[in-house]
C-alpha cells in the first residue's frame, strides 16, 4: 500500500454536516465531515489527547468534537477548543492531528493520503465524459473481500474475460495477441493497452440495440496504484467507459467506487438491464478475486508464472516497485507488528512545515535513496 496518492473515502452523500463519517484506509482510521459552509474535510480519526475516535463524536459548527473529553478539531487538524481548560486556556501546541487535501469529484470524496506538496502530487484521474451530455453514468460501491492490487491486476488482464465471464459476449482477443506480449503504452503514472477486437463471439442480450458493425476496440489502463479505467468501444457510437477508484480498507478488504458510463441505451428502460449485466460481471470477478492464493500479490514475480499476455500486470508491478523506490510503500509488517501499542497516522503535508506531532508516522519501506545511503555507509565501514 502506498502513501502519496488520491484515495476515495466515501460517497459525497455519506459525508454530512450532522455526523462524522469514519473511513479506513491501509487499516488506519480517518474521519470525514462537512463544515458549516458544506466543505468536506478529512483528518486523522485519532484524538491526540488520549486516543478517542473522533468519528464517534459530534460535529460542532466547523469542527469535530471528540466523544471522550470534548476537544474540538477543525478541518485543518488543529485543536481549537479544550473544554476543561476554560475559555482562555492555552491549547497545547502539539494538539493537532493530520489533515489531508481533499477533492470532491464524481459524487465521491477523495483525500490525498501523503505529505507531498501540491505541485508534486500525482493527479486524481480525470473522467472526461462525467456530466457530459450524451453520456449516462451509474455509480456502484462494491465491497470486495480481497486485496486491492489483485483487483487492479484483474482489470489489467485481457485474457481472463473468456473464462470468468463466459456469457459476457465480449469479443475474444486474436490468437496472435494472446500469444504475444500485450502492447503497452506508458501514460503519466501508469500504463495502458487498447486493442482492436479479434474473433467475434456470441452476441449478448444487448446486441439488438447496437448500432453499426462491431469494429471497435477495448482496453484498460491504470493511473497510480488504485485507479483503473476500462473502455469497451463496441462501435464509434456504442461504448461503455468504466472507472474504478479503489480504497484499500486493509489487506483483505477493498471498497471500490465504480462509475459505469455509456453513450447508448440512454433511455431509462435500459438502466435495469445494463445494471444486471454489469453486476453479473462484477460478481464473477469478485468471486474469483476472493479466492486467490496468496491473498496479496507476491513480492517477486518468480512466485507465479507470468506469460507475455500478462504484460500489463507486469508493468503495473514495475510501477509499484518504482513508487516503492521513492519511499512511498507502507511497511505493513512493521505497522501490523506495532498496531495495538502505537497509534499511527499517514503523514500529511503539514508535517513538512512543522514538527511536534503526537502520532507516529506510518513505517515506510526504505526507498532508493535510503537503500543507497545504507550501501554507501556499509562500503565506508568496510573500506575503513
Ligand atoms: S481523548 Fe479526545 S478529548 Fe480526550
Ligand atoms: Fe473481469
């Protein structure tokens, strides 16, 4: 799991000004709430007084109040009121929790879980068709009992469709494409494939509504570790464009915010049928993913057999290693070993500006710079 990317925390409708909303990412708790102007905020859910869960407290004006002793924290993470100190009591300088940049897009609240300054942050995925005339959008929240990277890799796997979704009727890849390395094109923070349809398969229930010949193409791409796109362009005018934003709750659970957009079958009477077919495919994928062994993607590729047609999966894993080399991968083993004794937080951008934080920052795997410094130090010792 990686810091320094945008993660979905909830539907906009789940975040209110009445009650704080608890969201979990990487096994760590966050609280989201709206201030009196309706703006959403995300801060760490751990009260720095004595560990109260802010999400179990109340929203008071622009702040969230801890249920234990009433300390009030604003959207900037700073404690603005300690009731027991009285009106003019001096609030301790360390009374602050991490506060994260947020964006509300596509009816979803996203938080940037990391400490990078704005100019260096990887972007939230831009969905070009969202809200455009001529496109219809359905949003689903999927609760998957599997590791998010397994789900991402499933989306980047063009071969599985034929076996996992036998009734889907998507055109099969040509034998040549199946045998050869999937052609990939790098995009900012990711990689994509987009291929013309090969052999035709049995038509689906939707075939009668399709206009034009089936001359299209389909493809998938990822941006960052948890944003996945699939375009199924059946013809120039009949397309499904799907966007998945994944929230890794912990290593065994993922909440997926799934936008299914289409530019045909626009009348309401088609909604139910499209939904049924979409969810059938989703359920086929989920049943498969919830039974993979091991649960998490192996650390080395030689613990599986990757074929040329798994090249998209291979590229995704290479990118994950690149983000790890930047020092962005959470050391989940170290985190889990200490959780229960230590409350951790994802470092927020303000940690680069000021010190004096009560909660420990999550342990991170050593990045390239740390590995190199370590090697240099070791060489120095040997040559001394
Ligand atoms: S633990 Fe939150 S106010 Fe005491
Ligand atoms: Fe699938």
